[in-house]
C-alpha cells in the first residue's frame, strides 16, 4: 500500500509537480497530502452499511457548508453534470441565461442542448449582469427560469446573486439556477437565506478536493417543478437523487475514494473554524491581490466591487503574453493559469482558493511582478 510519506513528498518539493501550496491554477486546485492519503483506504460496497454511515456522517457538514437545511446532493460527475440537472429539472420551456463569460456561456448552451428555448442577456467579458438589467429583461421576456454563474471562473467576476434572487421573487413561477462552482466554500453562498432554487459546485475548486464530485441543493419549488417535467433524463433525475440521498444511499456506483477524501476535507474545514473562517481566509487572499495590484499598477479585468474571492483575473502588461508569464512562473516552481478563451493571451488567472494562504501569495506575487517586467 502507498505510504503517507510517499504521498506527502510533494509537500516538501518532491514529485513531478510544484510543492504543495504553489499550485495556483483556477481549478483543479491543490489538494492537501492528508486528503490525498485518505483515498488509499480499501473499497466498501456502495450499498453497504459502511457507505450509509459515510454519507450520513458528511451530510450535516455539507449542509453547513452550503448554508442549507435541505439535503445536499452528491454526484460522481463534474459540475457540468449538475448544470444539466439544473436545466432538465428546472426549466419548463424557456430560460433567461445571464452570459458574462465562458461558463455562463456553457450554461446557456446546455439550455439549448436540452431542447429548451434560451433567451440570452449578454454583457462584455469582465462585466457583471446587474440586478436592474435582470429586472428589465424579465419584464420584457416571459421565462420560467434564470441561469447564472455566481463567480465566473473565466473572468474573475463575482455577481450579486443575492440581489438576483430578490429580483426573481418579483416574478411569478420563475426559478433561479446558480452555478456556484468557484464561489461555494470560498465566499458566502447563503442557499436558504437567499432563496436559491438550485445551486451547485464541483469538488476541485474551493473545496480543494480532486476533480470528480459535484454537490447541489434544490429548493422545494425546484422539486415541485421537476415532478411536472417528463423529460428529466435518467442519470441526472433530481427526484431519484433526492430519494437516494434521503436514505443516505448513492444513486449509482459512486467514486468511493473521492468520498473518503470528502470526509477528511470536511473534518479539516471544521478544524479551521468552519465555513465562515474559510470565507475569511479567502477574502484575505482576494484583498492581498488587490493591494498588490494597486502597488505595482496591474489592472484587474473586473471592476472594483466585482472581484471574485477565489479567482483573480489580471490584465497582462502591454507587450507581454500570458503564456510567457505562465511559463516563467513554472520555471520557478509555481503554477498559475493563463486567460480563458478570448482572454487567453491578454490575462492571467490566479486561483487563490481551497487551502491556499496569504503567506503563499506573498511569495507568488513578487514573482508575477518580475515576469511582468
């Protein structure tokens, strides 16, 4: 069996990748050696009492993380799978998709791919949809659902989802479907208090787990809507998921090793002081990047007040190329992300999420400054 020592070598700089704490990709993010070690435990039957005990144990901690009293669904799939679940179970006929980047574009694409009508509200890359824009769009075009991304990973824009929810409440029979992939566990997502109808995330972002799990919460309104839709599909049928999770059973054969990792990481979050302490650390990392950028004259892509707490998207100085900056950091043992899609040459992205710290940013940011020079 693989030993703890061999799994932990990267923490001391060994192995083929950067030392733990130097991998600032905006997803997947760094995974702590203690979490990786959990994955070498022996298999258990997915219909066994051991599996039931495992899921029963993580349920209240996931609820605290998502700020909900509702069941938290666990899927063995990427968050894109739960994006499809949102559409197939939450859109009756027509959705308004708020598009401000690559992942909100994906959400709109899934609306179309699921045979629903998609009405788009587009804003430029680096911008946010503002609540009054949403209200105006809903007044002009009747829809039964709104899709949006809370923290747009491709641009580093954090949108005001709480305000979106207030606007949506002004319109009858409209559900709010929220991608919280790079916000949940890294910045406030108040599922119940904000009255979100469906919200989901993936394991590989602020939760700092390996890729392969998705987590979602459905409101009672969302469940009632799903029951009326005949073409929900099979694998992402919300009603089947809920029936299984309320009995602490998986819907299908799960990624058992990833559930072991989840169990350990939730315990680590508790030791840190819970979800609010985790939010505070992520807020401190965001503010550290903001302070550094002001000091050296580097510009954010989003405007002030719309910066994601987990992903900073920065403009590369004129005459520089993002891939060269990323390569220079890689030579120093650090990993950051280039821009995404149309922004791949002109921006870099720092994924300061998961188990990263301000202290590590204090090492990284001067190196980025050198690469920009």
